[in-house]
C-alpha cells in the first residue's frame, strides 16, 4: 500500500481507526481528567456507535483498517515486540524489578494478550497474573492504581500520526497520557507488511530533536492540496513543532507554504479541526469564533535556508490564495449564539469528508448539519450519545492513509 494524502476531501480509500475497548472501561471519575476525558463513556453503546461509523465509511467503499489488528500483527514479530515493550515498560515507568519481569512475561505471552496490555494498561491488582510479587504494587502503581495507564485516547486516531502526501509525520503528542501511542503507530508503519515495503520520508518525529515539548498532533494538520498544509497552533501543537515541520516539508516535499492558525488555549478548541474542516472544493465548516481576532500567518521558504513569515489579512484570504480560487464559502456553525457554542462543543465543525461534498457528522448537531445540506453537502449522520463525550468527532476518530487525487 502506498499512502497518499493530498487533500482533505479526495475520495477516502483507506483509513485507520481504533474501536473502543477495555481502555474506555478503565476511565473512572477519579482518573478521567488525567486521561484527558471530561466524562465516562458507556462502552457497549460507544462500540455500537463506532461500528455504525465504520459502516457509513465501508458503505461508501472505504477500506477500514483497525489499529489493534495491525498492532497484533506486528507483535507477532518478536524483535519488534521486544523493542516496543522496552520502550514503554521502562525502569522509570515501572521500576527495575517490575519492568524486567513484565517484559520477560510479555515476550512469552500470546500476541493478543500483549495488545490488550499495551492498550488497556496494567492495574496493580493484575501484577500477580504476570508472576510478579504483589508487594511491588504499592511501590510502582500511580495514584489511580495503574502500573501502566490505559490509552483511551486511541479512539482519536487522527492525532498520533499524519500522512502529508506520501510523507509520514510521526507526531509528538502533547500530554504524557498519550505519549505511548507514538511508539505503537511507529511500529505499525515501520514493520507491518502493508507498509514496510514502501519507502517513506518521515517529516517529523523521527529525528533526535523532534521531541516533547515540541508537540504536534494530527487534529492540527489539514492538508489543503499538494502545495499547502494548514496547521493549528494552540493547546496541543506548539510553534516550535510547526517551524520544524515547515522546514522539513519545504526541504523534502513538494509543499510550498504552511498556513499557521493561532488558536485560543481552550478545551473546546484543542485542535484546529474542532473549529475548521474542509467539506468540498471551496467550502469549509467553520466555527465563527475562528474568523475574528485569530492571527493567521503564511510560512514559506525564503530561498536562503530560512523561512519567510507573513501575516495574512484573514483566514479567508489565506485559504483563497492557497486554493487559487476567487471565492470560498465559510459555513458557520449552525444556530444562534448559544446554539453555536453548544454545537461546536459537540463537534459540529469536526466533519470527515468521504468525498468532495460528502461528510460524516454527529446527528445531534442539527443546525450545523442543516446548514451544510442547504449548501449542497451530503451529510451522513452518526448517532453519538456516547462517542461525543470523548470530545472528538468523525475527523478526530480517523487517520486517513489513502485519498484519491481530486478529479478521480
């Protein structure tokens, strides 16, 4: 498979998702904030909703890959398994005795058990099942009784890696609760037979200097076309990461400009795609708050090994220039002033394009969906009593790997 993402709206051919599992069931009232959740999800219903979501994509011809299955496949390669285990079950994470014992036990375990541990974590009460003296539990567990914390944010596959053209950004996630995701997705892209035969340029995350606190998350990465990438700077993506990525894109790819959009540091606007998504060739779904008082800069190579940074008059002006159009349509979140805030909070602006003018959106965002339809966008609605509690919509839950070129 040759990954290729050259737009936000080309027909979605292949996508990576993660079906919610045991890790969601380990969110509690006490640990939810540390795990970056605002609420508890009913797992069975969340799984049903996710299955419905996958069905909407497969019905339109999208090949859907499951993260846990790909991780299972590569955990069958014992050298890869050892590298992953030694990266996450470190002495500083678990203490020397528990770290060594867990790595040894998991090297002998079935691959499915290994995946369950890597994703669902290890509770202190489970150490005995791995042949470890429970006396160590009090020494190595955190205040939530985790020896290794669960990874419920894997539901939001958008963030841990991004394909820009056929180039991979191995994203550096902003919070410790998500750092292990990068290790797992790197193992998949480096070693799974689906990808390992393809030469891949890594434009972020593979060099020694690409590390926290220079964080970059996929919700802040919008690939507008072959030549332009739009990046959010805010709660999860830092200016340093944007500069590093921009330089690499200019040096190693066909990308000629980066539009940097400065977001308020707010939970409701944690990523650019919570406020802006592309739904058709000249149409965007946008939270109105992004259009006023938001600094936008256009970054280009200056021809002398450095960067040229120019303030854009507005987001609309930057998009017009990038797309080479005489006009763009910026559809605001639906409803009145209060309704817009509610629907943006419920991911009304976080839509996933399956093709030009065809998007998946949560059914609860009635006014925003109606506005999209009024402008010719086909909206495939997804029930969302549980998934939306995680603060991520259809775009957040997907990592596109292949889109058809526009016009095909």
